C-alpha cells in the first residue's frame, strides 16, 4: 500500500496493540490505536498506573514488539527489523529518559552521557567531545567527572537527558521523568524537554503528573489499555514555526 | 526489507560452507591420524596410535553438530559447533600440534637451537628430533588443514547472519563497539563479587598448575634414570615393561651391539636389588647399578663436586644419590655403607636423578655390582649404546634390531615413554592428579559461573538500560565475554604467580613448569571462564529491555 510520508512525523504507531500471554492467560495491555509523534512537539501520554501507557511507550520506543499493527520511523516500517536492527534504531533515532535515571553507577557523568557513542563505535576523542557538548546543553558540564552517587536526582536526570541527546536522536521518549524529583527540579527538567522539542525534536512524555500538562502540545489519555487523544488539549505546532521560541537557551547548540 | 530470495541464498551459502567444513574436518582428521600412525611406525612407538580414537570421536561430533546446525540453525547450535571445531581442530591439532610441536620445533632446529632447549620446549616423549621429512611435513600439514577448517567455520559464522535489512534505514554495520573499558569499569560496581570471582579463578589456576605440575614432575622423576645417563639407545630383554620390570640378556650382546654399523660404543649395565642398612639400622631395598670402566656408560652425567667416575674403578666403592645423603646421616666420602652384609665405601655422589621409586639407587663398578647382588657373570641387564656422530638414532636402532633380533631395542625417548606408561598404568597417580586437575578446573568454572550469573541478575537494570539505548546482542556478548576474560587473565597471572612462589619456596615438592603446562593451564582457564560466562550471557541476552520501564 502506497502511503504519503509526512516529514513532520518522527515516529508513528499504526493500529498498535499488545497482548501479553496466550490462550486463557492472555492479557490485553493495549488495544489497537494510532499514535504519532511530530517533530517540534511535546506529546504527553497520561493515565493511571497499569493503564497501558508504559506499554505504549515501550512499543513506540522499539523496546517492545506490538502484537498488532506496526511502528514507522521516518515513515518506514520496522516490523521486519531484527533485534539488532531495532537496537541500532534505538541507539541512533530514539533517546530514552527514565524515571530512575538508569545511569551506570561506576561511570562518570561524561562517561554515562557517552555510552550511546561507545555503542556506535566512535573513537574516544569524538566521544568525549560530543558527550561534553551534550552535558553543556543540559548544564552539567561542570559535573562531568562526578559519578551518579555524587549527583542529586535532578542532576542525574540531566545527565540522562544528555545521554539521550548525545547521538542527536530526533525522538526523545520520557518515562515519568519527574516522578523521582521535587517540584522545582521537575519543572526545570520539563522546561528543558520543552526547549528540546522547540529545537525540532519529537518529545513524548509518559506521566501521571498533572504538572506536565502545561508543557504539552498534545495529550493522549490511556485508560484500561485504550488510548484516546484529548482534542481539547491539542495544539500541534510544526517545528519550523518554533525557532523563535528558543530565545537565549543553550539549546540552540544541539547539533551533535 | 530482506527478500525471501535473499534468505534462501543465505541458507544455500551456509549449507555449502557447512559441507565444506565437514570435508575440511575430515581431511584434517585423516592428516592427523596418518601423521600419528606414521610416527608410531617410524619411531616404533605404539603410544602415538592413542590419538586415533579421540580423533575419530572429534570428527563424528563435529560432523553431527554441523548437520544439526544445517537442520536447525540457531545461535546455541552455532556456538556448540564453534566449540567442537575450534577446540580439537584449530587449537589442538592446528595450533598446538601443527604450529607449536612441528612448525616451531623445525624452525628452531633449523636455526641451530641446542638440543637442551628443544627438549625443554618440546618435552619427551612427544619430542623427537626432526629427522624424518614426511613426519614433520605431515605435522605441519595439520596446521594447513586447520587453517582451511577455520576459514569455513568463519564463513558459516559470517553467512549465517541475516544480511542487514533496510528497515527504516537501520543498519547493524558500522564500527565495532569498544567495550573493553566499559566491561572493566562495570566490574567495579560489585567489587566484592568481582573479588570473589577473581579468587575463584586464582584458586582454580593454582590448583590446576599444582596438580599438573606435580604429575609432570613425578613423570620426570620416573624417567630420570633413563634420561640422565646420556645413553642414546638401550638394549634390554624382550620381557621388559620398564626398568623396574625387566629381565637380563646375554653379555655377548654387548659385543654384537658394538660391532653394529653406526654404533660408537656399547657398554654393559647390570642392575640388581639388595638391602641396604641405614645408619639408624633400618634395612631398605636398594637398586645397585653396575657400570663398566672406562666409559661408565649408564652413570648419570651430573656428579657432585669432587666426584669423578674413575673413583669407581677401585673395588668396594660406590656412589650414593646426593638426594639420599641426609638419610645416610649426611654421608661423606669414606663413610661405610652395608648392602646385604657386604661393606662398601662411599666414593662420591651423583646428582640430577631423583627416581620416584621405593628403592635407593647406588652405582658401583660392574664387578662390585655383580658381587653385591649375586648377578650372573654371563648376563647383563642393559646394553647401553652411543650413536656415532653423523648417524641418526633411528637408523642405528634399526641396524641393532636387524643384527640382534631377540632383544628389545629402545631409544632414550622410547624407553622414557615406556617408563611413563608403566608408571601411569601401574599406579593411580596419573588418574588422581588428572582428576585433581579436572576438579580444579570445574571448581573454578563453577565459582565464576555462579558469581557472574549472580552479578548479571543483580545488574539486570543496567544491562536492560544498555539494551534499551542501543546495545546490540553482540555488544552485550562482547561485554560479558570481556568481563569473563578479564577475570581469566588477572586470575591466571595471580594464580601462576602463586604457583611459582610455591615452586621456589617448596622445592621438595618437585614442581616443574614446562611450557606445555603453562600454556595448557592458560587454555583450561580460558575455556572454563568462557564456558562459565555462558549462563550469565544467556541470562542477559534473554533479558527484556522493557525492564527499564519497571520501577
């Protein structure tokens, strides 16, 4: 089937659904749904615990294979990609930000930020240069030598964002990025994500934190495995119209 | 996307490579068996035929696993195929036998390396001077065959991988990840577990070294009587299983041997048993060896300072083993020793011979030895033969066998091998030390397996994170294997250091460390650490990266 490729769509899930288990033990975690993540916007996926929003994020992040439908990256289906091809796509096209930060404890902030580059096989000098740039973007350059245990939660999350940015991934998927942070720090992280979206990245945030809503361009509710767009909240803004919003932010330098 | 046509083509390539691999393995098996059979024939050493059975088993196993892989291709079967081909065909027959035991030996020999160096590097009984072109060439041919086997195995590994699809522009190509540093750093996240793993490897390496070293050391002592004398060829009764289980031959064989082409000299050696009375009154068995002046053939080449072979010319004198000096109340030259009520005077001491035997060894002149042990005048135990310069030991041996058919003719290496086999068959020492070595390897592997697996479980979130942010399966495999190999390398160095410290501080253990043992323990440690890491590797490879989204 010939479809039209919309270049503003960075990631698209078409009729994606997921059932865990088989037969009588089968549990449907996500009913078939369409989801798109556009460049330059923040998509917020909200829902109570166990509603299926993390399953949706996992499928969009190419971590979990849907039992129905397909995921398209830049308009191309990944449904027949091998595990290693999916890994490479995650490495190069998707940046992950986790609730628990998931930094490797023995590595410094700089080394943690550089891991995707290490997995890409880049030379050490280039790894350091690009990881430093990413840390500068999130304001963590002065903490580059600190290991995670020496950093606050907010600082660890910023290092995690630097790790997500370092490969210049066009899509950032965030799983409860503020859940482990205090209010002020959480707002700072959300502001950073907002600015990253304004610089042209597609950002999806899974959360049940209502504070996030004020940073959202579009909202999807997931309840009992059913995803539904909140049309009242939708005000999608194309990436190219957002350049003026960046202002004096360091995010103007995000070409990695 | 990859087309069906591409998949079929890939499968056909794998099948073709698998067939070629089986043919190559069969060829290497044939070369190996032919080489050892030829060696058994020309060196009159049936022991070399012991390679035939394992070689056939290796072939059957390799062929069966290859067939299984063609039938049911999968990573596990591929890994097993890699193991059953790499271990015997590439490592053992190719690198160890072809490259080390023949190519290197021949190169050193042609470069003029001294015999002592060659014998040290390529221990008896496996070592023979490279004096037969077909034997040496067929040995090196094994390396060539191994290279062919390796080529086809690599082809299978390469072709088996699905060609990279074009899904959304994804590619598994690109520079390989450099994960050694990351692997090393991750070990420090769980320092106590890492330390435990390391201790396991160190203990395993030390025990493997110590057990195999003791066995090699004992075998060296068992053969020290044969190897320390400088005799090229020994003639003995056909009813000989070892120097402890032999009969006598007519003394006339000495003359017959001496007149054989290629023989520089031939001399009688008699060997009889007596009972020596120690200074503390205890009577023990003593092996009295009689050697004939002026050559004193059969006497160890290494004598204590102040001891000269000619001291045995006078009647009633004998040489004691320097190692037995303490037992004989720190005996000095001039002290009296009584054997079966007949007194002799200690004239000196011999060294370099420490037989692993219940008997003391003493040397006397041949007449005194006969008198001390009531040995018949017209018989001898051995005829010791020296080969004339310019003649090959193998040719002279053949001449002797043709001229004196009713006796057993053995080169020094062959008699040494007989001694070893007799000892290993008649005592449980070989089995005990062999089992000890295997148990040490298994214990080490078990410790490494448990700790690596436990660490993998504890760090599931870290590995899940790595997978989520783009680590491929081969990256994870590399990471875990590197960790196992770091433990192996560090543990090996520390374990061998402990072994050498023990060796030099406890010389009474007679630990020896030939290159084969050092390389063998390294190979065993590498294999056990690699195998031990498989559990952890499997655990992490099967890990769902979605674990990172769970709190």
